[in-house]
C-alpha cells in the first residue's frame, strides 16, 4: 500500500542510494588524483603534478649550483659575465618553480584532505542507506497493517457493533438490567453510582491531561525556537494516537460489544439478595436520614471537583506558557499567573465547603453502601462496565478515525520533511566547517614559509 509516509520513505531510500553512489564515485576520482599514472598516460593527476613540480624545482636548484661553481672558477671577465647572466635567468626561473611547487603541494594536501573527508562521507552514506532501508521496510509494513485495520474497521462485524450500541441502550437486556438495579438499589442511588464511576474516569483523564499539556508545551517551545524536533515529536505522537484508536476499534469492537451484552445479561438474570438484605438496603435508603437524602450533597462534591479540575488545568496552562520566559516560575507566588492561582484557591474552598456539608450525612451513604451484598455490587460493576463500553461504541465513528489517521499522517510527513531539510543543512554546514578548518590548519603550518616566499617574489 502506498501512502505519503511510504512515498517519503521510498524517496529517502532512493536519495540515500544516489548519495552513496555519488560519494563512491567521488572517492574513486580522488584516489585517481592521488595516484601516479602510467608513463604513457596523458592524464596529469594532482600527485603527478606535484611530482613534476618537485622534479622541476630540483633540476633548477641543481643547475643553479652548477652555475655558481663555474662562476667561482671563471678566470676571464667575459666568462664571468656570461655565467652571471645565466645565473640571473636561472634564479628567476627558480622563483616561478618554487611558486609552482608550492601550489602543487597545496593542491596535493587539499586532495588528501578531500579524500579523507570523502572516505568518512562514504561510511556515513552507507549507514544512512542502511537506516533508510530499515525505515522503508518499516513504513511499508506499517502501511500494510493500517490498511488491514482500515479494512477491518469498515467490515460488517465492526459496523454492526457500532451501529447496535445505541439501539442496545434502549432495549433488553440493557433496560431490564437497569430496571432491576433500580428496583434493588433505588433509581437515585444507581444514578449516583454511575456518577461515581464517571468521576473516576474524570480523574484518569485529568492525570493524562497533565502529561499531555506538559508534552505540548515542550514541543511548542522547541518549535518556536526553530527546533524541528518539536513539530516532529508532536505530529508523531498524534499519528501514533490516531493509529492506536483505529486499531483498537478494528480489532476489538465486536468483542467489546459481545462482552457488554453478556455482562448485561448477567445483571438481568443475576442472583437476588435475600429478603433480609433487601429490607435492610431499603430501610437505609429512604427517609430524611436515608442515603437518598445525601445524594445531592455528594453530587455537589463531584461538581466541585470538576470545577477544581478546570481551574487547575487553566493554572497549569498558564504556568507552562510562562516557563519559557520565567523557568523558575512559582504558581503560588508569581504575579503572571495570579488570577489563575486565585481561581484554584477559590475552587479548593468550594470543594472544602461541599465536603463539609457531605460529612454531615456521609454516614448514611456509608451505611447503605456497606449493606449492599457483594453479589449485588458485582452486578453493579458489570452494568457500569457494559454501560461505559456501549457509550464508547455509540460515540465511535470509523470515518472520523480514518480522517484523523490521514490528517495526522500528512502533518507527520510535513514535519519529517522539514526535519530532514534542517538535518541536511546542518550536515552541510558542519562539513564546510570541517573542510575549511583543515585548510586553515594546513595554511598555518606553512604560513611563515609562504610569507617569506612571497616577499622574495617566489609566490
């Protein structure tokens, strides 16, 4: 299956293959430049040019020494004058030969440094190709898996499970199970048990939300300072989350639905409490001091918790947004988040007040709760689990899941391309610095000699 991710992986693999071939060719060409060709070869390599320049300079130096010896032995002025003229011409020629030898030596040194850099580049290109090959294989395998999950998510069993969830909540055994629990425990208290289960879910979401906000704040900070890792981490997380959600529905939806229906059936046909147990639950449930009278106050506590969670999330967002400017920001003392902190304090006070009012009637709820037999409580848990499953299935839409995967994948590809471009630019600039550092070091090693040669007119 071809997707934007597999296409990107294929392109990266092709580019890595081409890069390795190009580097290998460049290394071979550099080896040729550093080699001495056969005598009959017409090509003048860098190594040969250096050798010729050295030989030419050595020949001129030998010639100069011979002329000087002859000049020292000359007896006639005419002979001395002729030798002096020849020496002058030789010295001038030697100056040019010195310059040519220096240029040839520089060229040879540069070629050797180039060859060393190319050898390193070839090794890196091989590693890059191996990584690109692995990434390509992984991308295609992932694409095939997602294609299979997409097919499964659109299959009839999954469609039936999702479409049936809403209907199941208005028919038997769901209605029968709920009515039976209402009869055993009272409608208001069953509603309260459902609210308690929802509160547990809210708390789990709040914990996950704290982590998500911290992640997003860090990724946003990286992105704003120009680090492509921010967008890459964010889009990768979003893509993985979307794929995980699709996979879960594709593989588990029919099973979830069947489990929910079996759970409801166990509640519908469940074991009843003894008459004495039922009478005790009923006596503790009704009346001015019964458990039903305390329901409203417990609900007020859960409402206060929700208000506090919202205020804490607002404060958390404000603190995380402030950290880039003030890394040591203290939410309890910083004026930058004073309003958000004040809202949290107010919400905490409201919660404390609600908990105080609940404490006055808490015993009624606790006593009623303790009177529920385990066999009935197990049925409550089974109903709550089935209810949560059916609600999740009812609110799940395959087309939304597929759209989420597609959009997350496109954003991930964009982030990957941007990160690759940044990495390539960084690698190129690093290579430029390395090469020019080598040139600078080589020049510093002969700077004094080059300066003297220039002064003498030899360069």
